[in-house]
C-alpha cells in the first residue's frame, strides 16, 4: 500500500507547454523501471501548469525516486522548459483505492 507521495508543480515557459506535456508522457517509460514507485501520474492543471503526483510504499521508495532518472531528466530540462523551479511537496497518503 502507498503510504507516502510527492506532488510536483511545474509551470511551463510561454510556448513550451507542449514540450512539458511531451516530457511528462515520456517520463512514464522511465518511471516504469522503478519498482518502488507504486503510482505515477503526469497531469495538466491549466494551460501552462502541469504536475506530477506519485506514491510509494515507504520513505526509502520516495528517496529512490527522487534520485532516479525522471528527477534527473526533469532538472536537466527545467531551465529550457520551466518558468520557475519545480515545487516539490512531500505528502503522506491517508487513504487510497487500488495500487
């Protein structure tokens, strides 16, 4: 069961909205290689606001993800794609259905 998670808010630079959406779609292949990532969602909150919500069984899984390939790629592409640094919030999962 997922006990902890991350919510990451991403604000695309003007004209980079499609590139951010494509980045999130491509991130799925990387995160599928992470056995401790229980769920992972690339989401769009508004015209230029995107996010990532993912969950993990424990703190070790969350730390492994933060040091993984998706995080590495995100920070490598952030200066070109994002208007500001990603906002990363650590969350505790209180209830869930499914994975």
